[in-house]
């Protein structure tokens, strides 16, 4: 099978969409399939092209057996609605034209969060008369209004109509959460063509922490410190100002350190708050290459997974929880009650507290800091649960969906 996959995020970018696609694709290649990924020059989230790459019209590389085609796009930072739309639309057109030149694909897959990528996938499938699979990673454009990036308007209504058009035209929809599937069914999408493939963890890379990475420990002066980490994209949806407030409330405890590692639209705000409050218990770490992430995670005794208190985020499952399971790092999740909180509770891999509640987050940190037995119990549960979300299982499930669509 030749799988043609469209995504505007791909390694060396290290965000969740890039990681999911890459870790699935290398497994499809190992299973004997040909995989072509059409993407853009790596630039997420700062909107700056990574060293060693150019924003060229068409360039190719082979990455671990995956044929990667990079196309020219309008590049901007992950902030500002209008510029991001230009970014998305430019990728829609350039990926579509690049897709016309790929030899004999059997199936065309396009992934969200934004669905202009899916527009290109659908158009290619229509012209090349191949099945179109829509991988649904986010309910978009609802997530735009949820974080306040844009108010409900005529433009949003148009985007919603386009959204439903793509759902209905897809031969199959692969949702990353059961909640997304439920919502689509409620909106009239045929339930028979919606499958769920959760995010997962590559257990060959994310393994239980035996000791913290000594170089990072020394670099950031974390010897014998209990480290609470927010690692990943600093987005508007994460409400990171509340985590800064948590750190401020614990600044008198010299044994506890907080790290903020990554970049994104809210990074500048976090840095400004830390400097304004003169917080010495917060370590700011720049975005790291994907291959360094296990070493970075090894610093953390706890992982913070926050989302703002919006109804939409009941349906979201932050992918970092699976990496934390693989490494045996307990999670403190402060998101609206939903599918993600159910996973943490069912696997006993962390504590769940109210979204945006500074006092509850603080109490949960202190609870695991002070109660060694509880901490070790949750750590063990995390490690044991990780195999349920193995990337091997998820990649295999996607392949079976592709085969089912091809054999219709």
C-alpha cells in the first residue's frame, strides 16, 4: 500500500501532530508499506525555519524510510488568527499541487487540527479517485473561539459549513478521542465511518526514569530538587498564568522547582510574568529537539497538564500524558472533567483537580511531594498502564482502517 499523508507538522518539529504522524509512519514502513508525507519547512511554534532547512517550493528527503516532501508556505508564529489562516491556506494549495506529482498513492490521509489541510486531501482524492481519510485531532474551528482567538461570527459559520462538508466527504474519519466521535455523530455524521485511534507512546524511547539526566540537572541547578514540569507547547488554551501563580505560592519551599519547557503563543506571557514576579523557583527552558525530550522529561518528578475551563476541552486528550506514563512520571491534570480526566482516574496515573484552580493544583503537588508511598504507587500504575497506549498498537489499528477502506 502507498500511503500519501498530508500534515503541516512533521519532525524535526516535536509537537503532538508531528510526533504522532512520524511514529505511525515509521511503523507502516517497517510493515512493508510505502509512505509519502507532504509537509512544510519545520518552523513550529516560533514561525522560524529550523537550521538546515529552507522554505523552498519543493524539496525531498528520506527520513527513516519515509519519503518526505516539503513545500513552500507562508510562515508565521503560532499566534494571530489572520496570519495563521494565511499559513494554513498556503499549505492547502502547495500540498495539493505537490500531491498531484506523487506516484500511484493507494490512499490519501490528511490530518487536522486545522482542516485546510483536509481540504487539500479531499481535493486530491477527488482528482486522483483514491479514498480520503480525515484524521481528526481537534474540533476546529470551535477551538478557535474556545481560546478567544476569534469571536463567533459569519466567518466562523462558513468554516463550520466547510468542516461538515469534509466530514461528509471523507471515506473514513479517524478521531483521536471518543468524545470527538460522539460530537460528530450528534451533528449528523455517519457513525459507521468514524473510528477512534487514541494517541500513544513509543515505549522504545519513553521508558521508566532510573535517574535524571545529569547534564540537564547540572545545567539548571536541579540537584536534589523536586521538579514540577510543564513541558510542551505554550498555547493560549493552557492557562499557564495559573501555573505561574502556583509556583509563586510555593516559592518559599526551596526543595521544589518548576520548569517551563517549550515555546508557543503564550511563552512570552509566561516569561514576562516570571520576570515581573521575580520568581527564582521557575526554570525557563527553550524548546528542545524531539530526540532530547526523554532526557528533558527525566528531570520531572511531576508533570502538569492544564487546560482552561472551557466546555470544549472536555473532549481533548493531551498526548503528553502517555509519554509520562511510559516514563513513570505522575500527572497532575487540571482540565475540565471529560475523557482525559477519565483516563488518568482509570489508570491511577495521577491526580485530577479543577481546571484553573491554583489552590487545588498547589495542594496536589504538596500531596505527592509529602506522601512518598502515594507517589510511588501512582508511578507504578503509570508504568503498568503505558502498554495499553503503545504506539505499536495504535499504528496497527490505523493500518487496519486503511485496509478496510481500500477493500470496500
